[in-house]
C-alpha cells in the first residue's frame, strides 16, 4: 500500500502551479502548506462562493451568466497581473520563480502570494468548468473531447480584444449560452463555445493574426475531428478510433457519504471512513491547522486509524492505489469538476482551493472480487497489463466470449467521484448483451442517469 501522507502536497499539483519537483522538498512543502492555510483564512473564498452560487442558481438566465463571466474575467486578469509583478520582482532579486529554494523572507512572501493567486485563478476556472458541464447537460463524452490535450489556460490581452466581441455577439443572438473558453480548463478547442437551446454546440476560433503556426493548424484539425465525432457519434481523434456509447444506467455513487466526512473534518481537522469494501477515504480541513507543526501532530492519528481500518489490505498484499483530491485542483479530464459536486457551495469552494481535501485508497483486488462475485473472470491482472505495456486498462474482465478492459478513467471515478463498482459491472453486462458484434475500439461511455448525480 502507498503510505504517502495524505497531508503531503502531490507532485502533480506542485508542478501545475510552477513548483519544480526535486529533493529536498521540505522548505517548499512548508511554503505551499502555509499558502493554503493563508488562502483559506482570506476573503477570496467568499468571492468564489458568490461566483459558484450565481452560476448554480442562474443557470437558465443568459444575462446573468454573461455578467458572471465578465466578473470572473476581471478577477483572472487581475490575478495574472499580480503573478507577472511577482515574477518581475523575483528576477530583480536574482531568484527563479519556479525554483524550490526559499531564500529571504521577502522571497518567501512573494512566492506565497504567487501560489495564492494561481490557486484562486484555477478555482475560478473550475467554476467556469461547472458552467460548461451544466450547459452541456453533464455530457461527459463531449467535455472529454472538448478538453483535448488541455494546456494551462491564460487570458492574453491581445487575443481577448478579439474574443470578447465574438462572445458578446453570440450572447446577443439569444439562442444559447456563450462561454469564454479561457475562463475554463475543460474547453481547450477554439476561443468561444456556444451551447444552443436545442442542445447543439458551436466552437468559434477568433483569428488574431495571419500567422500560420503549427499550433493553429493542429487546433483547426482538432476542431474538425471533434465536430465530426460529436455529430456522428464516432470518428478519430488524438490518433484513436473513438465511439460514443450511451447506456440506460443510473450510476451509483457514495457522494453523500463523502459530504458527511468533509463536514465532519471541520471538527478537528480530519475524518476518515471505509466507504465500501473497495474504498477508504481520509478527509482533511486545513483551516483547523494553524501551521505546519499542527499538521504534523495530526498525521499520527490519521495513520493509526488507517492501519486499524484497512491494515488487512496490506497484510493480504492487495494492490491499493492512492489518489489525492489536491491533484484535481490542476484539472483532470477524467473527473468532474468540484464546482458541480452535490455539496453546499462552500464545501465545493473549499475543495477547489485546497482548504479541504480528501485522499482515496482504492483496493483494486477488492474491485476485481466484486466482478468475480457477479460471474466475471479476471482475464488479466494489473501486473500482467503492466508487463505487456498496456496502459489502456487496469484490469481485463471476461464473461463468455467477451473481454472488457476497465480503463484508468473508471478507476479515477471510483476514487474521486466515489463511483461504486456495481456501476461498472452493469456497464459490462450491457456490453455483454450486445453480443459478439458489439462495439470495439476506444469507447467513451455515457450513463443516461449521470445528470442525477450532480449539483
């Protein structure tokens, strides 16, 4: 079992916010933790809560959604200006803004401010992601394709001057919701996305120059591939043959139990529980910790409780994968944004800024046993797939002549969205009913009951 402390800032999260990953990490780890504590105690979370509340309550009000986006844009432009100013000051001091060495008290303060405003801007974009998910009716396949090979979004003043009029024209037409893609993480193709009232969508790319860069050529090709796939339900993208399938399944998840744990963590800084035979979750609340030392004092209690609850997993030599919600602050195309989780707005905001977080310990062997209990055979284990160099599945299950690979994205959902294995088993059973002529290739699976999980 991975015994990394749930209080440790994940490397992926550190990289996404400009921190190089090297050893030793102790000083920068302290800076990041203090920044998270400082952000939690500031007034910025109140603003984020207002943004999220408005996008949720006014989801059908086009005028309100346009004004909210302008407000969000103003905040991001300010954030980017602060970060540029901080970088310039660090250069004047002869420091690298991405380096891990701490330096003088002034350098520590500057890096702390940079981290806070980067995290704040990323939370705003997570709210923008929620706006997009609602506009698209929680269509996970569409949003997975729209994010493409998502890069770090940035508002560029020259490009913005061309995008705003185009965005405004689309809103003024009155036949849908127009979204500025730079206000999201998940809309990486084009500059403006319009979701019409009839459910159709248009992606607009604003030409800012006559430069024929390779990136623009790739983006245009990507837009064409996605448009074809979305209209036909199948096609090629990212050098893969892809088909969208819709299953008449209402997914089961333990999000209600996760919400209870997150609320309970407010009492003394942490709470944990075994959610199912496959999943153990530890929830943390940084507001309860005044400094790094107080965090350290809680670790022993957390570890002792974990050992008492799931220590038998390790003794059985089960494969247990650990994931931290802080990883998702930097955006993951395989997980829903925290801004649509069916929690109170303040808890969603706390997750977006890292004030609250949770760690999932998923027992892969226990998931396999759930499949076996329902008549499926494990055709290939994770170890066998690793040896084969297959990164498209964690396990391969078999019933009759049908072999189904359970992809990493589904395991991510079991981790972070607390999706129950029964949903994946139902999905495999639906594929079995298709018979030997069922669909092959890379499938993006949708559940008809998915919208019922969110908000």
